[in-house]
C-alpha cells in the first residue's frame, strides 16, 4: 500500500466529509500522476474525485469497527497541517 494514502477507518471521531474528500483527491492525484486536471478534463477529474469519495463513504459505512485506531493521524487532524492551511 502506498504510504501516502490516508487511512480513514477506525478514526475517533469518525472521518469527516472533508477528510474523505481530501483522501479521494489524494487517490486521484496518485493514480493519474497529476496534481491538477489537464486543460479540458477538469469536469472528468472532479467527477472521478466525487466517485471515489462516494465509494469511500459507502465502504466506511459497512466496515466493522476496528479494535485500535490507525497508527497514524490523518493530515487534516495534525495541528501543523491545519495551521498551514488556515483551518485552526
């Protein structure tokens, strides 16, 4: 598994919509090799992110609970990342 993909199952409190959307964007960036959509494909890029986010939400809703939380803290829950993004 790619070490940069954020693990969302088992978070307390559960993963937020923002975290799920950010993970979907991270996945699409990884598989496409693009940080931004190419000219003329912005709608398809956004649709792919939305589809991955929707599939992630459905999957997280049916998975059994974890006995222990993930070993790493998602980026959007780290104070230094929140401060850098102006989310504090």
